[in-house]
C-alpha cells in the first residue's frame, strides 16, 4: 500500500523559511519521480517542483525558481521541499505526489502572513 505523509507546514512571516518533508512507503522509492504541488483557496492545484529518479534532474514552477529547492534521500524514502523567502502568495495546502502512480498525500498547510 502506497503511503505519502507530508509534514513541516505552518505559519511563517514573509521572508521566512520552511522545510517540508514527504515520507513515503509501499513502493520502490528510488525508481519514481516525486512532485510537490500546492492548492490555494479558489485556485487550481499547481505543480511547484518535481524531482526525477536522478536527484540532479529537477524542475520548478517559474513562481518559485530561486526560492524553493526540492531534494530526495533515497535511504529514507523521503522528499524535501526547502522554501526560502516565502511570500503571502505561497500560502496554500502543499501535497506530495507520485505522478506515475497517481498517489497523493493528505497535504500540509503553509500560511505566509505577518
């Protein structure tokens, strides 16, 4: 059974940082790309970042380039999203996903507000 569990969300002031984690189980982790997505109230879910089987191969939404970094630890079956210089428009529920398996976590709330 595939499981994805996000953690690390919270309330942070503009300009602050958060590190999200996505702990996974139930599949061969190092053979799949993993993505982080977000959905703000009233908006469609969008992909924020994705990391492919090779950790050196990543892709980011234009809105987060230079501020967010996705990484993976294949020894821990975990993907991370380091978010720096957060802006109010980054406020959303953040989800991790295995696109090839159409599996999603339950999400973690990130709120950027003063």
